[in-house]
C-alpha cells in the first residue's frame, strides 16, 4: 500500500509541475521583448519614466524649514509637518518603490542588451543606451543610499538593498553596507563613461550627467578633491545663469545652467495633480504647494516660510521667481512660484536635477574643508552676484564657512528637494538646526529639529520588512 501511495504522489507531482511549467501563449521573454537597438531605446525611455523627483521635493519642504501651512490647507501634510515619521510613512514607501522600480527597469535593459549583437551602423547607439542604463542605475542607487544610510562617511554603515541584477520573484536580499553601495555606484559610473557617446544633453543621460553625479557622490562622502575637480570641469561649460536666464529656466525656456533635468510635458504620465501634501506626490511639481495655480488665489495649501522669504532681499531674482508676484505688495501670503507651469498647464514644470549653481557651491564646500575661506567667499559671492543679492559674505572659520554655504543652499535650492539631505550633511558641520518661526510651528508642536535627529535617515519601509526576512536590522530610532 505504501508503494502505491508513493507512486501516486510521484504522478501527482509530475502532473502539477507540467501545469506550472506551461509556456504561456503571448508571454514576452527578454529575448522576445528586446530584439534590436530600437527595442533597447524603447526600454531605456521606459526607465527614464520610472524616475520622479516630486516625492523628494515634497519631503524636503515639509519636514524641514522651507514651508508653512497655507491658508487652503485641509490637513495635507500636517502629520509630517508635525514630525511624525515611521515605517509606514508615505515618504519611505514612495522613495523605496520609486527607485527600486527604476533599478528593476535599468537592470532589465542591461540584461537584455547582452542578448543583442548590433550591426556596425548601430554600435554607437547600442553603446549609448547601455551607458544610459548604467548611469541611471548609479543614480537610483545613489538616491537610495542617501536616504537609508545613517552616516555617509562610514563604509560599514548599513544602507538599502543592493539590487544590481534582475531578481526572481522569490529573491530576498539583506541590507548592504555603504561601502558596497559606493563601490557599485563608482563601477556603474565608470562603465557608463566608457560607453556614452553623448557629451551633453539637458534631458538625456550624457557624459556631463556622469560628471555631475560623480561630484555629488564625492561631496556627500567628503572626497573633496574629487568633488572639486568634477564640479570645476562642469562649470567651464555651464556658466551661472544671469537674471533673465534664471527666470526663463523656471519657465522651462532656458537651459544655461541645467546639466540634467527630468522633462515633463502636457499629456505625459506625470501630467496631473498627484497626491497633494504627500510624498507619494507624483504629477505636477507645483502641486506640492497649491491646488490650482501658484498665485495667492490658486489655493495654496503650503506657502514659503517667512524666515526663508526674509533671506531673499528685494532685488534678488530668487525672491521674484520663488515667491509668486501675486504676493506683493504686502506679502501676507507667500505662495510658492517656482513651478508656475508650462505648455499652458499651471504647476507643470521640468524637474531640475543637476545645475551649475550646485557645482559652484560644491566647490565652496571643498574650499571650506581645506580652510580656504577666501575661496569660499569668492564662490558664494559669485552666485549671489549673479542672482542680484548682496555680495558681502566674508567667512573666516570652518563653522562659519559651512553655515554660509548651508544658508546659500537653503535659498538657491528652495523647493527643489535638497534641504533635507543638506541639513543631514552640513548641519553638524555648521552647528545649524532646522528652526521654524514660532508663528508657523507653535500649533504643530515641532519648532526645532536637531541636525543629528534620527529622522534625517529614513526607516526601511514596513512592507519590505514584512516581506523580506533577510532584513534583520532597522535604522536607529525606528526599531
């Protein structure tokens, strides 16, 4: 009887396996989906489409000191403004999903390219697409590393999951170290640089994109010599915009100092309001602050912080661009005007990722690290002069130098998604905390956030912890 039962079990197992192993009609395998360079080109465009910077913009504004609760706020973003951050927060879920979707897409293009042998006439295009995929993978890894690593200068610090291959549905990865992430990012950027055939492009990955990302990685890890060299090389080709060019840049009409941006257009997948007040944002960048348009009457639910506004004196073009003109003359309400809209659609604008202004202030950081305070003054005042602001910055100590750089970054990159990570990196060096005006924070219980607060590193999201037993350690403060 046992023998018959065993034979019956074997037969049932084979039958089940045959049912599972059916090659479904219409299913596209990698070699079927990607057959030539044109298919790879479609694949890399799909990878670009996975990248969205609006969650970073929303999070940096809401958690730090860029905004205040606006007159038409109906509860949007109030929890984050009050400092509530946990494993189920929208920010950690959104950023995790966004960049792992991007990694998955880039990895699939890289894997598919191995199945294609291009014609000689297509070799350059083939190389460029693969180069784009490696560079985009490096960018996605950098974003994850920057949000989920406690200490950018500690190679042993745990980071996110190092996904550099096409995973199976059952793949479960442990957290990788910061050093492992940085090694992969460096390798991907080196590979990309050896393949890319495009030197410069505002809306596609190019050699200049690789150099800009190299500068960002280097300054985050305090490799100041490398950061300075990369930033200086870009400034030779991307001058700081003058006042007219600066205004036109935010109307998407000028790319003088744009090294790379994510293009947004009417009718594309990001043409919509998105999740207002949430780091699941998506949609129009300006919808991070208003429901209808960027004016006083456009239903602003977040407005610029009065302290930030006070840093932009009359004559500073940033005041004219970042605060909508409808706020004048009394400035009782400070609607965010940085994303006025384009193509006839209010609030819809390209997302600027790398600008020459960033490279100039990276050079200032490198100079501050070497106690070259005259250089720090020169770089900051050069930027301020181009913006029509006073050029009286004159620092003489490291702490003051980093504080001046941090303040200039607060002004220059307001509402662009930089402030959160800038405070994490530079706040301790400058001795500066996030401080909100009492009139804007008293009702929400969070008027100051120390620069070493654990919330300057995001938690591994709850859904990943629940699904992945290989993760055994959460970031401090969220255990």
